[in-house]
């Protein structure tokens, strides 16, 4: 029961029950008591149940119980194999290729346990939304960076990354997630991008078509991320007038940002709205650089202006923070804010 809470996809009682029954099946055991009755008996001692109007949640009675379960799985191969086969996104970040130090909450995965882990990740990915899929692929990149500590596992890591690339590149995966918010697609293609993932033309056209809005900043970020996964997508699919208008407006914005530095005596004297505009343009250009087409636009249109802006951006950031601290300006802008402040009004 305690393990089922740790591996559950969420704290919702129905998800915990699903994990509980899956673990019993894996152990070839039959439930000896009705789940709800079992929970009622444990409520207030081992677990805490919170009831809402149409749902309920289950958690450990004390948070330290999670660490106890992790410690048991780290030291016992039987329970570790169960955990790996039913792993969730939170537990993934506790896994390591290195030898876990005493007292650490890390769990070392051995070579002969990777098939169980891949089974668990496959099941997790089948049920995941795009945000969880992004977490899974980011974790895969993170754990692959540990290969320097254990090169003997390079084949297992290769198999893991191949699995994720293959399963997230299918039309079935695309169709399953096509209606999710555009920002989830941006994060998935940007932060969850694995080396070597290539998407076919139907996949990228479906994602672009479902999110088409020429007035939104996020739409153009998505375009360049799709281009980075499917070379030639922009030229073959996107109206040339749309891209020309976007490039012209972006060029003006960058040049305006450069002029807005107001360099005096070698130092910028920026206005209050300079830094949030910089953050938005910086995020856009970072995504453009992931594709060949985006890099060409940068090189051909405004590379000198942008390099000048980047050179002075740290001073401008410190100036902005100082003005806010002094009470002259209102607030610090968030890096990577998703709401456009530039008004990308292009073609209707």
C-alpha cells in the first residue's frame, strides 16, 4: 500500500487504487480486502485521506514515510524492481547511474534493471500529458549526462533515448496531444527535445495547424521549434508573406531595442519597459537559433544589433532591479513570461 502511494501518477484516490492493483498483479497477488475499506482502516495512522465533493486524495500521514519507502527501494532489489516497473515522473529524478551515498535519497539503477525501468517509462508515457512527457525526456537527458560515471551503461541509455524518440515521434502521440495548449507544445519541443528526434511532415503540419494564430508570439516560437525537428518545414508549409511580415517586424523590434539602450558615457540608460521586451525577444531568438532557417534570419537581418543588445543586457538588468528596489519603477519582469507585450499583429 505504501509503495502504491509513492508510484501513483497523482495523489487522487482512484490513481492510488490503480497503482495498488497494478502492483498486486505484478506480484501475482489477489486483493484480500476492498480498497476503500483498507484505506479507512489506515486513515489517520499511516495514510491521510482528504475528501472533496467529487473526489478524494491520499497521502502519507507523515511526509518522512516517502523517504522511508525510497530508502527501502534503494536497498532491496525486489522492491526496487517493483518501483521501476511502475515509476512516476517524481521518482524518475531520484534515479542515478552512480553509486548512491549512504543517507542519500538517490536510487542507483543497475544494468539488469533497465528493462524494468523502460517498461515503467513506457507505461508512464502512454498515460502522460505533454507536460509529463517533457519531464520524462528532460530526465532522460539528465541521466545520460551521468554516463561519465558509468560508461558500461551506454547501451542501456541509448535504448532508453531511442524508445522516447520513437514513441514521441509517432502520429498516434501527435493525435493524442494535439489539442493541448500551445505552450505545452513549445516546452515539449524546446526543453524536452532529445538529440536525433525527427518529425515527419504530417506531424509538424498537424501541430502548426492546430495552433495557427498569426498575432501570437507563441505561434512563431512554435514554428521555429517545428523547423528544428523537420528541416525545410517553414519554406514548404508557411506562407512566405507571413514569414516576411514576421521578419520585418522582428527586425524593427530588435533595432528599436538597440536604440532604447540610450548609451551615455558608455553605459545604457534604459526605460522601464526595455527589460521585459528584451526577455521576450531573447526567448524568441533562442528558439530561432535551434533551426537553420532561424539562424539565417538572425545572420542576414539583425545580428549586429542583437549582439550589441546582448552585450549591454546584464547592465540593463541590474539597472532595472536597482530602480525597482529604489521605488522608481514598479516591478521586475519575469524571464520567459508567456504573455506577449509586443503585439505581433501580422496577417489576418
